[in-house]
C-alpha cells in the first residue's frame, strides 16, 4: 500500500496559492465564478441573517417574561411585525438557502472531484438573487413592516393588513428563483460531472441529500412563486382570487402555499441529514451502515414530501375523507426518516467514536430531531391535532425539527469543513463547550413549549394568562443561553482565523474526495486527479506521522494526493 505524500515544493505551492489568495480586491469576489468563493459569500450572508432573525426571537422571548406588556415600546402591532419578520428571515433567508447555498456550493464540486459546478454564472446569479430578496425584506422592514405571519395567509394579507405585503412577497418571489437556480445547477452537476469510477452508489450521502433537495427545489418552488405573484396581483389590482369578498377562496391559498412549504421542510432538513451521515461515519471510524437504504430514503422523502401538505389544514374545513388520507400519508413519510436515524445509530455501534466538535453537534441532532419527529406524530393524528393546532406545541415541534435539526447540523457541518474552507483549525475545547451549551439551552427553550401547547397556550399571542408564566420564564432563560451558545460557536470559528494553527489536508481522516486536496483548496480544487474509491472505507485512510496528516492509501502503486500539516 503506497503512502507517499506530495513533494515538498508542491506542498509549499499548495499551501501558498489557494482560492482565497489567488486574486484580491472587492471585484475579484463580487464577480467571481469560483464555487468556493460563492459558497463563502453565502455562508457569511446566511449566518448574518440567522443572527438577525435570532435577535428578533430574543426580543419576542423577553416580551413573554410577564403575562402583560414587558418591554417598553412593544405594542400588539409591533409584536406581530417582530414574529412575522423573525419567521420570514429565518425560513426564506437562512434555513432554506444555508446548507445548499453555503456548504453545498463549496463542497459538492470538490466531493465530486470536479473543478466547479456545471453553470458557474448561474451560480453567481443565484447568490445575487438571494441578495435581491434580502433587499426587498429590508425594504419591508424599514417602511411599514410586515404583520401577516411568514405564511402571508389570506384574506388578511390581501384585504386588511396595511403593511408592506407586496414588497415582502416580491422578496420571497425573488428568493424562489435563487433556490431554483441552485437546484438546477446541482442536478446537472451531479449528472454530468462525476469523474470516472464514481457511480451513483459511490457518491457520498451528502451528495445524495443535495441531489434529492435539488429535485424539490426545482419542482416545488415555482408553485410558491406563482402563489405569491397571485397574492400581489390581488392586493394591487383587486382581482378575486383568494379574498372571499371578491369571490375568491382563502383555502385555495393554503393549498397552494403548503404544496410548496411542506416540501420546503425537506429542502431544509434533507441537506442536514446528508451532513449527519458524513459526520457519523467519519467520527465513528466505520463505513456507513445501510448506505443504499439511506440514499433511497433521501429520494423517498423528496417524493413523499409532495403528498402530505394537507396535514397543515385539518382545521380549515377539508372533507373527512381528505383529512384521513393526508393523515395516513403524513405517517408514511416518517418511515424513511426513521430509517436514517436507525442507520446512524447502527453505524455508531461498536465504532471508535471521537467526540470532536462536529460529532457533538451530530449527536445533538439525532436526539433533537428524534424528539421533533416523534412529536410530529401528534400533529399528524386527527384527534390530537385539533387540540394542538396553532398552539405552542406546534412552535416547539417546528423548532425541534428546523433548529434542532437543520441549524444544529449546519453548525456541525461548518465546524467539520471549516479547516477545508479556511485552512485553519479552531479551538476544540471551546467548540465542544459551545455544542454542550447549545444542546442544553435548546431543550430548556423549547421543551417547556410542548407543555404550554398541550395546556392550550396559543402561539403568536402578545399576552397570556398568568398560569403560563413559569414555563414562559424557563423558555426565555433558555433562549438567551441558546443565543450565547451560538455566539460562542461563531466566536470560536472567527478566532481561528487569527490564531488557529494551519490545517492539514485531511484533519479528520475522512475518505471522501474533498479531503484529498490541500486546505484551503487551490483554485482548480485539485493539484492532481483524485482517485475515486469507496467514500466510507475508513481503512483506506491512515495517519502518516512523517507528514502529520491522514493519508489516502492506494493499492495500485499510485501516490497519495495529500498535503502535509503545518
């Protein structure tokens, strides 16, 4: 088994010339077609949106410290605007684009062994469409605000609200095009740019997750765009589409909106599941258990996700037969998710588990996502959903899936690929501390909300009766601790840019292709053509004390394409 490393002069070249310093200046970034730089810009943008939306959430939680008005200047109307903008920013500007736009753009081509995505200009355009959507949301915020809820439910959004509904919906419309462009790019890239030897069942599971997500983005997002365009037309020109006063049907809007927005839940969670598959295998030092089951379950989730939108509408007046059908389909979509959780746990069984920071976040994901999934069964069952609909139980369930799932996996993925993105290692101790704080404070924030909802506390209410106060106080304390944990995680990463040691090419000993190039990668991703093998064959990667790096072994006499640590 050959374990030769790159010659010293090639190592120095790889470490000195990379995608970060190959060109300098604002225009070199603003006009770049390099998928890695576009991914970095997405990372900065979406994380900024996350902290902005999180700040709004902290204001909302602080307001609920007491049953009546708590913070000076917060009125009923302003409260409505705050929770609307919190939801819209977190859903449209962070959760949906974060993993595909940031980590997907950066990692997918390198993981494929390609030089870039199939359509680099479309990729850059998708980022600027995201920026355009952000500008429209900021315009809505700085003018008359937005108070409809992030779902823009009619007829309130078309007839009654005096806020910037059209501006915000146009922002979401533009963001939809950004999502479609990203999805198209990923589908074509996976189909046309896989290197020789990388068959469908040699692709890493993160690529399967991104591919499944891209299918949903391309097929479902146009429905949201048309729906929001119809809403804007009705509000601007008084056409009767959704407003019953004009002969429209508000339930039609719900059907249109949730036909996109429930598949959008899987746009959010499927890439997160792909990240967890990579983390569990790498830090358990074992091949992933049931590779094909996990790959096919991603496709099953993508397809079944189109069939279950009606469970959001059990109280909207659907026929009994339709509600029963949607209830059954809702339970069926939980099966492929359960397959993934079982296979992750089976992968860890008898593994040599390393509790590095990314693995800590992966374990948190499994626990939190499982709670989110199990509580979803109560909302899929007709008898219990009638009682729990529009209560804090729904808020807790949604956040356990989206924050405990997508956000936690996103942070774990950022820690995992941070050495590859920046070429720097972070402080492992403080990274682990941040994961512990995030895990404990998350549960303190949202678990009391399950109890609040089961006791009848409605969501989106400015005031509440005094007997709910204790649970609200616990939730508010947890939210500020959660904010501190996320800020600490961001601080650990930022500090590494200034004081972190140089990262080796493969600090974790992973077998996927992105770890066969230097950290950070060169402009063309690879100095040499990477060798394609089993992405989860951990026996093919060994520690080389001479180069202080994990080395990809080859049995054919070829050399290993690995740069040494510095």
